[in-house]
C-alpha cells in the first residue's frame, strides 16, 4: 500500500479549504487573462489583426481541449506507475505542471514583434500559448478532482469549493489591478512586468496548494480495483477513452450541468474579450479604463462569500437565477449608456461593472461547487470512480467553447470593418462593436438561465443519493428502496432505478 502525505487525510476546515483553493488564484487569473487580456494585448498593443488574434487563442484552446480530453483518464489510471504510487496520481502531474508554468508563462509577454518584426510574430505567440494551455491543463485537471477525493461530505466539499471560488475571484482582481496600475503609469513594458509578477504569485500559490492537499486513501479494495483494470494498447486506450467520455452524457445531471456551465462561461468569455474594445474604441475611454473596471472584480469576492452560504441554504438553482439576471441587467446598462451618448460615462460604467462583477462571482462559483457531486451521480449509474473523466470532459468542452468565443469575436470585428492599426473607427464600426458586445453574452446567458431552472441536484437530493449508495454498498437489496430514494435517484441520473447500481461494473 502506498504511503506518504499525498494519501494522509486531514481535518477539512477553512484553513485547509484555503490551502486547496490557492491553485485557483492561477486558475481564475488565467481564465480572465485568456478571455479579458490576451485579445486586447494582441490587438491594442501588438496591433495584430483581430481575426488572427482570435484564431491564435482559438487554435491554442483546441489543442489544449484535445489534450485535456485524454489527460483526465491518464490521471485516473496513473496509479499503476511507480511515479503515481510514490507521488500520487494527481499530485505528480500538478508539480510537473507548476515547474513548466514557471518557465513558459513569462515568455508570452516578451515583445516578440521587436524580435521577429511586424506580422512575423504570430507563430511565436501561438507556440507559447499552446504550451501554456497544455501545462495549465496538466495542473488543473488533477486538482479539480481533489474535493471528490478528499471527502464525501456535502458541507466539507462546499468549504473546499467555496474557498476555491473566493480565491479565484481574488486572482481575477489581482490580474486586473496589477495591469490597471501599470497602464495608468504608462509603463511601455506593462504587460511584461505584469507577466513576471503574475508568474511569481501563481507559482507560490500553486505550490502551497499542492503540498496541503491529498488523494483518496488507498485501501486493499481500492488498490485491487485499480490493479484489476486491463492493460490496453494505445489504440485500445484511445477507443476506451472516447467511449468513457461519451458515456458521461448518460448522466442527466451532468448534461444539464454541462449545458449551464458552457453557456454561461462562454457568455462571460464574450463579455471579457470585447469589453476593452467596447470601452476604448466604441465608448472612447482611456486605455487604462477597461483594466480599472475589471479590477472591480473585487466585488466578486464578496458575492462569492455570500454564495457559499446561499449554496447550502438555497441551492445552486437559486444562485444560477441570481447571477444570470444580474449579468443581463448589467449588459443592458452598458449598451444603453453607449447608445444614449452619455457624456463622461465613467461613473455609470463603474456602477454597472460592480453589478456585473458581483454576478460574475456567483456565476463562476456555482458550477464548480456543484461539480464534486456529479461523479457521485455517475457512481450510482456505473459504480465506478470517474472524477478525473468528468473533469476532463468539462475542461475539453469549456476550452472548445472558449476558443469559439474568441474566434467568433475576432471574426465579427473584422466583418464590421474594425481595423486594429487605425487610430480612429467610423460610427458604424463603433455601433457594431457595441451590438456584438451586447448580443453575444445576453443570448448565451439567457439560454443558461432556461436550463438552470430545471436543475435538481442540491444538498437535499445529494444526501438522499449518498444515503442510498451507502445502503447498497453495505449489501442492501435494491428491492428495499424507499419511494423517495427511487424518485430522487431516477431524477438525478435519468435512468430507471432498476438499471442503477449494476451488479457488474460498466
């Protein structure tokens, strides 16, 4: 039996939750760098064509999505190796990724145009960006499985996920606050300095998180189950992986959860990608204003703290409704301010952005707080431990849609005649920017809200599910199921009770 701190459970409290959540200082910061900084950096500073800038992040995310599709299953099965046994099937990849991040991340902010010349720097940025995405997936996919590994308790998982999302909001605030200060100082190397500072902060945070978390305690039954899995050729492994990932869609709760997650986060991506262009080009504000507004992500920290309590008392459906309504209201405010031609709209933009950021904090908190309970629903269907598989599927589709958002935004700007090298734009182009900025996010967020209204997984239904699984694990007969347990498990899984908890592993 493998030993070590990676397999030593400890009491889960707020301090431990913070230790786990520190990785999302980078996770939250990185997601907002991708959606809110990189496109603006490439178009407004490097002066890259918006279609090319969108293509760069789009290609990088597709490469990463393909990598992520198979990587979750690799971490699930890495215990077979000596390295996995010694360092942990999740923790080994986390530390390798942290080292790679420290080397590669600062390279993206080097002014490559000065080295390669205008128009010849695309390949450099593309290669570095693809490497960053793969390295970060190597960290986040195993890390995202840890709440499921560390405890089965709903409240304790909420402590872990709640801490994570508070820290994610802090990471978002830090990213934009640092950039706002450097842009206000008009430092010509603002992005490079910010990149170095972000690297130092994120590496320290991830290292603490790596050292203060653990994996599922290994007992003889669990080891025997892992060792009993057949060894496969590369072709067989790929075929099985695709089959396993496709099978996650048999889980009704996961289908709804994934739809809500992708629609809402892609809507957020559209907003973040186009906000700097809308504020600077369409609204005519100073270059530092988008980063000042984005630094108001501080208000997302407060809303996340509130959401952690509401998650237990009200459930995820209430949080979805609250977040999405607030975001739609904010977007209406932005576009109304623009088309009403309000003079000196900075204060109005600040108020609107506070509403948006508070809502965004709840939007980002809720899906990943729900996620640790999704593998439990799958376990009722398959009797397998597939947290890594589910994390990989979510990551694959999230990055695929994120790639689409940036790409479509860039192509849309090109279609309306936006020219990144021009000093001024026509009124028609400015109006087009405002409409793209408004319509894309609103449609996606509204669709997410419709799906969220049908979501059934919450503290109460999870408790019923968990109690029924424990009864069956202890040898209880399926014929003795209570009416409530039968109704809840069927509603969450989307399958007749008779098909659940199969006699043989699927």
